[in-house]
């Protein structure tokens, strides 16, 4: 099966304008832009036939071309990464069986997260789309709670049924845990939604035709459009293998991500 990774990237991020071009310092002191680090993360994934960056901004296009990336220009009217992936697939001719949306703000995504996601979609031929979830330990849950106390919107959490089908995604910390005091290394019942999606081409085509629903607009979460249209989202639990994970959502996340890059000895 042919697998395409699309990295959707825009300049006009609401919470952090221009973050795709934000420099991130690695373990050796070398700075690379967020989009470059996201590209490197995509190239580390095995079993992929092609990787492209999809953007509507000439500054991002120029930066991506500078490090040799394959770039597809898309419309500024795309409301989220899924719509941008759908448009990129159309521009490329649609000749792929699985399309992965590796969002351009997740440079710490381990390759096995994406590989496990692709494997899950291949193993479930009736599934239209899938996304990874990572069980939080006490330390990562504390990061979520710190963001909420500070009035920042950080990562997204997910709840799902026994069959793995998503019940809901939220930028709040769900489910409610009665303010239990979790130790740093203890596992919690909270699942961090990892911002990666794998779709069938038919799911992407349908998504692009649908208008956003009220839950998507309230939460600002693109995957809720599938749930609001009664199209299941398959959650795939992944194992961090002791590796820290976080996305760049706010300017305050830069220091957190740079610290993880150094801990992981990523240049």
C-alpha cells in the first residue's frame, strides 16, 4: 500500500503566528526551524513512499525548499491541516492508499508512533481514519494542568471506548480525575492525543465537503468533524518508550521542546 506523509504548515497560527519558522536549538547548539525539525521527524518514519510539506505561505515554501523538501502550495482558505492534506492529495493526483497528516508543530513525534498508526490502518481495512493516543504519566499530566491554570491552551486529550473508537477529544483535561496527586512516573487515566492522523483517500475527500460542526468550532479540533458526522475515529495507543513528547502550541513551549531535544541528544 502506498503511504504519503503530508506536513501541513501555515504562517498565520492564531496562538503563535509564524511558529513554523521558529528556531529550535538542539543538543549541539544548532538551530533548526520548526518546519525543518518536523520534516526530519517525517523522514525518520519507515515504510513511507513520499513526504511533502503543504503550505500557503511563500516564506515557509522558501525555507522548505532551502533544505530540499518537496513542497505543495495550497489555498489560504484551508481551515485546518486535514483540509490542507485533502487539497495536497488532489494536487498530487491522489495516487496513495494511506495519507498521514503529520502536523508541522510536532517535531518530537517518534517514528514508531506513525509506523504503529499506519500498521493499525492496514490491519483494519474498514477503518476510515486513525490517530495515536499516549497515556500520560504524572509529569506530562502536570504539564497539561499547568497550562490550564495559566490560561494557556496546551495539548489535547482523548477518551475512547473499549473498541478503540473515539468518544471525544478536548483541549480540556478529560476525564475529570478529582484533582488526584499523581507521582511523576505513575501512569494516569488521561490520554494525550498525538497530533497525527492517517486517512483513507475517501475519508479525506468526504471531510473536505463537510462544513465544520459546532463542536469543532468550539474546541478548535479538526478531528471532531468526523465524530459530528458519525464517522468513527480509531484511537491507537502508542508507547513512548520512555521518551518525552510535546507539541509546539504556544511560545512558552519552545523552552520545553528545546530541553527535550537536548535530553534526547538531537542536534
